[in-house]
C-alpha cells in the first residue's frame, strides 16, 4: 500500500478481494456559521464525486471560538447540515410558504449536537453516491430575539469544516453491447462488477447471465443500477430461480453508465464460471438492436473513457478481451415492440442574457403544435454548475381555438435525463415503475399552467407534450386535431424577484455562484423595532427606548412604501429604423445584488 499526501487532498491505493480501489481525501477551510435568516446567511460548500465511487464519507467538524481561544463558555447551539446531489439544497427551516406552482426538491439533513465543551464531530455516509457535484449547506438556528450591545463581552463564534473521504473502484470491466463476456469467479471472490454505457435513444437494456458451470443450478444474483454501483435494494434477479437469467430495464437514463453486479450466493464453494451479455434496443430504429460493431460517429456521443478502453476505435475492431474473460459477438434480435418507438427530440435554442438569466427558444417560433398521434418532445440543456444556482421556470398557454371544440387536454411531462415517450397513456400520470417527473396540463377551462423549480439539477430536461381527448372510457388519442401551445422556458435568479419586500442577491462561495432572496432593509429595521419594544423597554428606560423605537419605525416606513405601479407590458409593436437594421429597445431592470456589492444591472431587451 502506498500513501500520497498533498495540500487538501490525499490518495491511498490498495487491493482487496473484489478489485483495486483508490481513496481520496478532500477538506475545506473552516467558516464562521451564522443564524438562519435567509438562504443568504448559510455557508455553502461544493464537492465533486467522480465516477465509480463506492462510498463517500463526510466528516463534519464544528468548534467554538471566543476571543481567539477555545469557547468553552459559549452556549451549545445546534448546527444543521443539508446534503444534495446536483444542486444546492432548498431549505426552509422557518417553515414559510413558497409561491404556487413551485416544486421544492428534497434533500438530506442532519443536526449536530455537542459532545465536548468546545468541539463536536459528525459523520454522513453515502454508499454508491451519484457522481458529479454535491453541495453542503450549514447554518445555526434562528436568533432567539435577544438584543445585546457589542463590545461588552467577546463574541462566540461557531466554525464549521467539512471533510470528504471517498473510495472508488478502478479498472472496472466494461461490457460491450452485443458481446459475450466469459468470467470465472474463484472461491475467494464473492462478486464481479461490470459497467456498460447507455447512449441516447435507447429504450431498453437487457442484461443476461448464462452458461453457469461449477455448481448446481446457477447460484448467482444479478443486480443492475444506473450511475453508481448497485446496492442491496437495487433492481435484482435470482438466477437460481429464473431461467433464463434475464434482467430488463425500460426507459434507461441516456448518456450514463449502468453498473452490473454478479454476486455469488453465500456458502457456495468452488469456482463458478458464467457468461454475461448486454443488449441495447435503439428506439429510433425499433426493429433493430444496437449492432456489436458501432459506426464511428456513435462514439462521439460516448465518454472518452468508453471510447478509449484498450485503445479501441469503435467501428474498426471488436473490443479487446480482458485476461480473465473472452468476448464473442451475439446475434442481433430482429424485432422489438412498436411501443419502444421514440419520437424525434428537438433541441431548444439557448440565449444567455445575464447571470442566471437564460431564455430557451424553440426554432421557428414560440408555439408548439402537438399532433394527435404522437407526443412533441423537446430538450432543455442546463450547463453543469453554471445553471444550478437559479430557478428553472416553465410556462404553458393553450390556444383554445386550436381545439376545434374537442374536449381535449394537453398533458406535459418534464423529466430529468430521459424523456417519457410511451405510446400508452403514461403521460397522464407522468410516472412509470422507475421514473417520476413533473406533470402539467392545460385545457379549455384552465389554459395557463406554470412550474418553478428552484436550484434545478443540471443536465438534460426533457419536455414531452401529448394531446388526449376525454371520453367515457378515459383519455384516448384525439382524431384530426392539432393543439397549439405557447411554450416559455427560462432561467431566472429568484422566484418572483423575491416579492415586494425582498431583494435577489447574487452570492458566491469559492468559484460557485448562486442566487438567494433576502429581506429589504425596511423589514429588518421594523423587526428590530418590534424586538426592542417587546424585550428591552421598561418603565425606567421608557423615554429613551421609546424614542429609539419611534426613530426605527419612521425610518422603516421609507423602505416599506408600496411599489410604484408597473408600466403596461402589453405594448404595441415599436417602429423599426429603416436601413441600419437597428431595433428600438425597452429597458428592463433586474434587481441583482452583485458579488460583495449591492448594485443593479440594467439589461436592454429588444423587441421587434
């Protein structure tokens, strides 16, 4: 075993029974925690977990300081820590209400209690964590409302430092679709781990274990999971009870690795030999499976680690055989159900106006025509890290006149990383056995629908629109009716500009930017006046404290005045300047607190 230590990170390599593993260590600088008032008062930490990680352990260290020394006399204040993969956590410890049509994503949370007078630690373990960005948010509980004078005593500070220790597998065997892989499992090994890459437009994944030798029957478990190695609760099949041992997955995640674990039953002696193969069904060609020799253009959609395994150039030569296995091509199945047909996915044009101000446009106009016989599918691509700190907004408005008097409803499904394009009526619920998305609907009665997702996960978001007509037997496909829907998708910094008495601030932690709402100064001044009146004012200091109370209330009124009436945005077409190809512009102001400053940025949005 060799150990390498560096600044902020360590590397440990070792070998165990089921393969080679690498241990990485990362730490962050301690930061001072603040009582929670808004999301702007939390401390946010950003970590990245690579692929093939088996376990991730966060060591959470909290300690007290007072006047440059240990704060043994400081009171114990609980520390709440939130964990989320892909984007920051949406937290609400004050139990306030979000606006309507807001989908609040979930997250893990734990509370640290003090075990020593000036120090406490906590552990958070994640087995088979999702690869990519992970975010930690920490804060102290809300202030108790006590007012104290600074300078009379040394302030207590609570510092928080997270550390990440993760263990990942290296040299995991890659399964190539359309090939047999022969494997021998000696008595010292209990499992074999593989992975296969699933490209776009794949509707079905079939994993099969066959030709078991060395024991009675086939005493093996077959487990499959996306993005991370399988767990005990992953999709599994007992090959001893099922012959042939085939495990199928419908609607797999596109552009991701799928991990296959073949595990031996406990107490089985001797060496077991078997074969494993994977078949991928290409839904763009429902009568064909993906061939074992892929064209060279297909490799452009795969990760570099896949196309470079063993120096393979896809389409030129078969995959190389590993020392303990051999590979043989598998005959291609000739047919697949018609329901596995996937419709064309149309991309949306990305127009970046400012930080967290991105509009997504449909080519050839803003109106979507939803045919009666198939769904219309679009993809919204959110960039990693850059787009996760804002709000994803979706607005649908139905053109009622396009229904031609039919009792039709347009169902809209928003799914992450794979579209829901089943030919049956699964779009009515936006759920399958393995997928769950956000459901919206518009009809002649309710022609407008909105959805807001704060801090969305990055990657591909698929939008599937399907028009169905209501009958006495339920929803059925419409006949000779094409619904027209106005679609608007965009990123904004905050929800509804944080309301009348809030302001949207752009914050930064290291190199990560995110937006959060905070109360305006008038609200804080008024709250301080109420606390002063409630807890401090007595008969002895009535004249002094009551005068301060009047000053605070009077100064807060200037901030809490009702806002001016907004100008009518339904403006007529503005005249064009002829010849020079310029357009007249309407100036719109977006209130964004810049990093470490409080200024407003002005954008000119041209209208034609």
